[in-house]
C-alpha cells in the first residue's frame, strides 16, 4: 500500500545483486502488501558495477506498481540528505 506519506520507509542497500534483486523485491512486496501500513522502498546502489538498478527499473515498468529510487553512488550521509 504505497502512499504519498508512507508510514514505513525501507532502505535496501545493494551491491552486485543483479542475480537476486528481483526475486527478493517480489518477496518483500508480497509481505508488505499483507500489512496495513503504507510504505516506500528506497534502493541504494553504491558503486554499481553490474545491472542491478537497470533490472529493477526494467521490471518496475511491467511488474512493480511501486517507485524505486536510486540515490546514486554515495555514502550513508548522502543517502540521508536525499
């Protein structure tokens, strides 16, 4: 149940996860959809050397009615500032 003002913010750090990220996100979304809480998911890609975020964005357009955000290659402070 995503909304404009989420009750829960999940920050998922990713590094070299292209092989498993889609399956993991599907499991996470399935569990979250069973709760009564609104939520947002923030995917943090730090030093991407594979296609993790590209896979998320490609799949998001067809399977995920959610918004995923890549805050870029930065440290924890950078992510918090975003």
